[in-house]
C-alpha cells in the first residue's frame, strides 16, 4: 500500500521505518528542511544559529530512563550504543537558599562543609519519604479527569520538586503544570524519576540516521501540506514545495495517511474533518517555547556554587511561581571540555546574550485535562477514514510514548493488511 506520513519527528520516522519493513510504499512529508522533530542535535541535524560551535550537543531530547522498554528494544535492533549517565538535580531558590544533590555536593565541597550539605540533603529526602512511598501506590488510584493541582493540594517544597521534573519532561512553564492531567504526569513521576538513565553515544539524532540508512521509502523535506482529503478508497494530499523540492501545488494519492504531528495541527490539515474528529482535536492547543544552548555559568555565582548537577532548577519569579531549568551538557552529552555547555529553559534573563550559541524553538502539545480526555478515543479510532495518529501525546508524552505509538499503528496496519490479503484470497 501507499502510505503517507505527515511529520518527520521521532514518531513519524519510526512509523515510516516499521511500515517500510512491512513492504509498504512510504512517503514522509516534513515541513522543516531537516528531520528530527524534538530531536535537535547540534552539528548533526541543526547548526548553531547564534555563534560558532563545532561540538555535538543536544538542543532537545537529552537522555532516556531505562524504563523506556520499547525505545531500548528499538535501539538494540538499530545497533545504537547506549551509555549510562549520572543524573542529579539541585533546587536554587530566589531567596538565596539551595538544596544540592549528591552529585553537586561531591563536586563542590569537602570536609565539614560537605558533611553539612549532605545532612541538609538527607533531611530534605527524609521529609520527602512519605511522598516517595505514596508514589509507589499511585498506580492504584484513578487519576482520570484530575489535574496535578488536584493531586498535590498541599503546597510544599517536595511537591514543587516533583512538579519541576514535570516541567522539564514536558517543557511546559511551571505556572501551568498545575493544569496538566494527573493521569499523564503521575505515571511519569512514579516510573521514570528514580531509575537509571542512559544517553545515546554520538548524539540522539544518530539513531534517526541509522533508520535512514535502512529506509527505502521517500522523504520530502521543506514541504508544506496544504490539505488532506479522504474518500472511500483513499487519501489525497495537496502540498506546496519549498527549497530543494518541487515548486507550486502538487496533489498525490495514497491508500492511508498517518498524522505524526502535534494534535493541535490535525484539524488545520484536514480539509474534510468528521464531527467525531472535530470533537477529539478541538480542545488541543499548542505549547510554543524555546530553549537556549549557552556557556554562561554566572547564574551559579550568587549561590557560591562552582559546579551544578545535571539538571538544576532555578526559581525565577517567586511572586508568580515561575521556575526554569539548566541542563548541563558536558556530562549529558559526553563532552570533555573546560567550558561548561548547558541547555536552558525559561532562563532568558539569567544568560548573557553573548554566551548564547543556539536558540531552538519547540512546538509541543499543551497538556490539559479537557484535551487529554480524548487520548483513548484517538487511539481506539486509528484506521477510521484511512487515517492514523502517532505521537508522544498518545502515550507518556515522552520519547517512549512516541515509539510506542509508532509500533501500535504499524502493528494495526500489518493486521489490516493481512485481513485484506486473506479476503482477496477467499474472493478468488
């Protein structure tokens, strides 16, 4: 069959790879001039846009917990090398206080000072013990139609700490985390925070390249999809070419279409949305944010800390409850350099413009309870109107969700193809 994939991010490329292995004729439409979606690896699929830098550094997806079983299975199949990475996080409060991780304590202090900071850290963890124990039983609770605010009703630094991990995971401003669906956030906090983590040796985009080395289908870069129409027999896709592609409008016919886009984009592309599709996708909104790759360490000076953790959270506006994070890339990317490189979110006012190497824009789903109510419906109706949907938002909102959704759709299409072949044999 001829199958179109709309979107060249992780879920789209993995879906294309799996369908290509099944023998289908696959075409990927990607609006950007490069593949990767939220995978942005400097000097692989993106180039620095603010200052020269020849290192391979991550500007999007960084690392992966070992609980990402489908992702690790795929990496094994692709012969991608994974390496363990040490993870720690420190909280830097606006009032000058900080709660250092063991990683940061070991890097910054010795003797009595190290003992004192270790005592403060252990006290913080002791006060968090009841919350960590409760997390083990979260799977027995029904969180449907509940927000994070409904779950963490009593304000505390321990609750803030967990919500900061959600902010990092979903790149949603901290002030909006309370509105996120608990049934998305809680499993992530329960399953992924307190486990071992790994990184991809050579950069995250290298696994996309491994797929491309095996892929036999067609990839169209710099293509704007203008309209998608479905008929009883198939799908028509009208697109407009940009640089290095065809010029003018072009309409192509396919048997099926797979949306590998943020959910708020679906209705913009469908020229003939059905009422049930309108109902499922109307509530979804886009979350448009940016990250800064930089080499500025001045934000640590007020706290008298020279070396931070891998993930450091900074309180930026106490009155409005805003935070940002700084991910230190030397360790996370396996870089040996006297210069400390970092990836920052919501810390624009703390970084000197001259220290910025790359600015990356991101378009992710804005997770809300009303939108998330329709997730199971989208999954259950895959295949209706020759249309399928993949993406992290149909799983845990992270890379595992993207890979899992791709595997789900590929398995569904394989089953449908087998049934069709059996029916043709019986008809003969």
